[in-house]
């Protein structure tokens, strides 16, 4: 009996809440004033927050032209389908959920700064502090130590907070340098058991898909190991009405910058600091430095001699 009574009471409360939040019904005056007291906002500000939260669910779209790496121009359809605040260990940010009709489809944009009335970034005229962040499911979600992706994302968020402005364009579908989570997991098996570095592991997994007798094979191979493209990320910047302005790109990978250069942005590269190499990630860091041209990750010289690495006890025999 008691159980039934509680259930009825709970249902009553839920129904009450549902009715109160029905979009077409305005909150009653007394409810607004109660929320006003709880939040410390004026009744008008409470109404404004409610209006914006509801409007954020209405997609905002724009078509933008982006120069590709072959010089051709492509038009992207860019759509904002959500925006809301995050309170993180690194500070408070806005997160935008953006959809683009390219091969990567979704872009999560972490933004530090003010929003205008349409909940779009107000860019303050300073160079835009920017990081393009490919998702790393294994490192950023589960803290796998094979790579430094989580440290790089954390560092970028700290830099945005310190700068009181900037943007991180996070691209979920670009995991495994654009080859996807399944390929990434296969390469992790080779890195873990065979002690291959990230590039050797990717080659071992992907080379069957390539015709190595083809004279274009080396370029094909490079594109296969790193299949990422950045037209959609530039589309996101243009969607935010940021066209051809000065950008400070937080990256150790100079290749990313060519896309922005070709689209008329003025660039300055800001290197990312990384943690000390560990027994888990040193092969990855050396391979990114020596084979993929990333800069500033490790002193390559100090890692060119395996004996030295052994001395540093980074290899377990
Ligand atoms: Zn990673």
C-alpha cells in the first residue's frame, strides 16, 4: 500500500515537472520567481536563459566555401545542432555540437569566450588561439598511456583558460589518424606485443590495402597512415564568421597548418609541451618526431641511440 502511494506521489511530481517545462506553456510567475531566487538571476534573465536553451535545439545552418589541399574549392553545409556550457577542471567553456557534410561528419567545438544573442562566439579581434584535436578514444577516454593525446587535450584546455579565449575543434571520427577505432586497436596490439612504433604498426596493418609497386606508393602510404583532412574544420571557422584572420595554432604537426594557409589565414604555430617520455609512449613520440615530422615532442637526438634509451630504463628487456 505504502509502495503504491509512493509511486502515485512520484508520478504526480514527474507530471507536474513535465507540465511546467512544456515548451508552449510559459512558466507561471511564481515559478519564475522561485527559479530567480535559486539561480540569483532576475526574472527577465531567467526567461532569457530558458529562451536560449530552447533555441539552441533549432539547427543553425550556413554554406561555406573551403579551399582543399589540391587547390579546388568545395562548398560545405555546416549546421550547429547544440550548444551548452561545461564546467571542467580546467575552467568553464562552451561546447558546440556541429555537423558538416564531409567525411568526418561531426565536430565538437570547445570555446572559451563570450557568446552573442544567437549563441555564436564573439571573436574579440585578438589572434584566435586554436587547436584541431583528433579524437583518441583509447587515450582520452580510457587513459591508455601509449600516446600523449589526453595530455595534449588537457594542455590545450589549460592554454585556452589562461588566454581567456580560444577554440578546440575536436573531431570524433578522426580517431587513429582518420583510420578509425578498429584499425587503431589493431595497431595497439602490435605496439604492445611486438614493440613496434605507431607508424610501423600502421604500415603493418594497412599495407595490404596499397599497391606498393605503384610509383605513387610512398605518398599513398603517407596519406593512408594519416588520412585526416581539415577542410571541415576550416568550414567550422567560416561558419563562426571567422574568415582569413590571424590564428595561433596549438600543434606540433606543421602539416596541419598548410590547410589554413591555403584558406587565407595568417598563422603562428604555438608548440605544445608534453609530459616526459615514459616506457609506454616513447616509441610513439619518437615515431611522430622522426617519421611524421611533428616538432618539439622529444629531443630526437637523445632518443636516436637505443642504448641511451635503455640507460634511461625506458625499455624493459
Ligand atoms: Zn592517442
